């Protein structure tokens, strides 16, 4: 089961799924006062406006960071509102980013439904296949 952590500032809830993180560093390099990997907990939702946090979360290429507005739709409502079409984006020297609603069928026969952005391993070195775990940086993958 994938770990999920939630951080609330009253207006929004930041959702972090560490197993999905590919360590792109987009979060903390753009908003260090909220996302600081040297601090525990590493997310401080009170340190910036909800608008700035949302803007930064939208830059997360793996979907490990997401958010919900506390007084609006549930995550199920949000997933249902995503358009049916999917987008596949090839990250330079990194994973395939699949955006939309996706059914992932793993080699062991298990299935998972994902919404938002899913980072799929392209280098072959991930220890969390089919998902990217950031190993492409360790092996200096080019492609």
C-alpha cells in the first residue's frame, strides 16, 4: 500500500505520495519556505499563500504532490472531472509522464487506477517498476 501524507493550511490540503516521487526537486527549488527537504516535516503549508503552493504543486512532474481545496470537490469528484483523453509526455533524460486517467496493469497481474500524472520508468533501472523512482539520474540516463 502506498503511503500518503496530508498537510492542511485550512484552505487547501497538500497531498504527498513519497513512493511516487522521482526527486525532480521542482517543489523545493521553487518554494523552499513550504517544501524544505532538510526539515521534518518537510512540508509547511502555512509558509506561503495557497495560490503560490498550488502554482508550485502543478510543476510536480510525477504527481507525487497534489492538492484538494478543502471546501470543494472530493478527490473522487476531481478524478471523475478529468477529461477522458490522456497525454503522454517524454521527459528529457527521464520518465514517461502519463497525464489523465490510467489503468496500470503490472507484470504480476495486479492493477491500479491512477489519476493526474503518472511517471513511468523509461531507463529500466527503477526499483519500483513500472513507476519511475529517480534512478535515471543515478545511472546518467540519456534519451
